C-alpha cells in the first residue's frame, strides 16, 4: 500500500519579485513599468485565490535574496524556495527534482500569467497524472507557450534541453522532448496569458481581471486640445 505522502500533489508557483523594470516588460512598454508591476502583483495575488484547497503550495522565486519581499506580497502561509541560476528550463527542473525529493507524488508547475487558470484545471491535471493515464500534463497558451506543465514522476534530464523559451516554439519544443523520452502527454484546454496590453484588455472584457487593472487614459477631448 502506498503512503499518502507518495500520492501527495504539490503546486509549484514560479514568480519574480515585483521589481519595476523586471516583470511584465512587454506590457510595460504600453502601460509603464510601475503599472505593469502593479498588474503583475494583482495577477500573483489573485492566482493564490484560484488554487485548489488542500494542495500544498510552494512559491519558487527570484532573485534569491528577495524572500522578505515575496512574503510581504503573498503572505507567510506558502513555502518559499529560491530559484536556482540558469534559464527557465534549468529552474523548473531543479524545483521539480527538489519537490519529488521532499515526497511529492505529482508536481504541477504554473506561473501567474493566466487569469483564466482555475482550481478545476489544476485538479484535472492532478487526477490525470495520479490515474497513471499520462506522465506529463500541459496547459497550452495561444502564443505557443504554456500556462501549466505537470509531472507524474521526475522527468529524464535534461528534459528541457533545446527549448526556445518565450517564443511561439516553446510548446512544440517541449512536446518534442517529451516524445523523445517516450513520455505520455495529455494537453488541457488552450488559454491566453497576459503579455501585452491587448491580452490585458481581453482578460478584463472576459471578467478574469478587474477594470481597475487598466491604466488611466489621458485626456483626449479635441475641444480642449484646440483651445
């Protein structure tokens, strides 16, 4: 009989410290660094409210000397772990490996960029993996990346070798690597994440984010301009 610990699921939330100029840089080009940082903080805090109850949460953050800022932002209830050096693949592999060593049965890796990611999506990924139907469960994004990647067991290393991160090829490269290692794959529904002002507008229109996320519009009254 397997222990409860061996079947436990962990959610690994990958975040950066909310420092202007380092987060949501594409969005910042249209709304400014301060507003982009505020939106990033809203995304992170709201994602915590949209997690399944009862699943332990680990927040994996960078830079590694910003734990105090992370706790001030997101509270003291989650467990906090600094990310290792390297690209995103290196950091995910390291975090996943450490989580399995701590007794995780399945590991769900997410960010905070997808405001339509809801508890039932994470529950679905965990159930698929725990059932043994698949080794890897991925949630694709419309831009070619993904909002979730999860594992039933530690993936062969280097699983993320050759991934073209932050590009339209990220998902395809990851699927290629999974097939190379003969891993069974399940894909969840495709959703949109927040990278640009257009993404932000769409999320607000669909009710996933509050209208207060929009930056104030400048005065454009033509009569005032003419005067």
